[in-house]
C-alpha cells in the first residue's frame, strides 16, 4: 500500500499535488485507526492506536521534479508520541512558504546531490 502525495503536475505548474489539507485528508482515509488530537504534541495528524500491537500505515512517496522519488516507509513517517504507546502521529508538521524533510524522514536514507547536473537523488542505506 503506497500513497503518492506530491507530483510534478502540469496542471498546477509546479511540484505540489494539492494543499496540505488535501494531502492530510488523503492519507487519513488510508489509515484504519480513529483520529485523535495531536495538539499536545504539536503535530497535525494523529491516530489512537490503543490496544494495537503492530499498527500499520501506508508508505508515502514524494515525487520531485525530474525523476527523483523519495519512498518513505511507515517508520519514517510516524512516531509513537505518548508514554502509553496509544497515540501515533505523522512525524511532519506544517510550515508556511517552505518544506523540510526532517530527521525522521531521512533516517536510513542517503541524499545524493549532483550540483553539476542540478539533480537530487535518494538511496536506502542501513545507517
């Protein structure tokens, strides 16, 4: 199961596949757990996983201009945020005017910069 959220979409002239709310709603529809308030954790999309031993969520792929794809597995998307292991939140937060691929997303990945060709790439790594 994989959710693609960003694309090089000719219709909108850029790299966005919709606004943040559209992305969150699309992802939310693919997760089987009830929503819970993420405000105490500073996160926007949280699920109540009380009593769930091995929660499952879809992968997510970021598509960048050109042919670079950054596939994120669930462990690079979500974090258990409470002491009772009952709340799981998407480890991404909204921002205005810029995007950050954070340390949780980058874990076990190499980011490859080709400055001459002005390209970026991603590779899995065991780091």
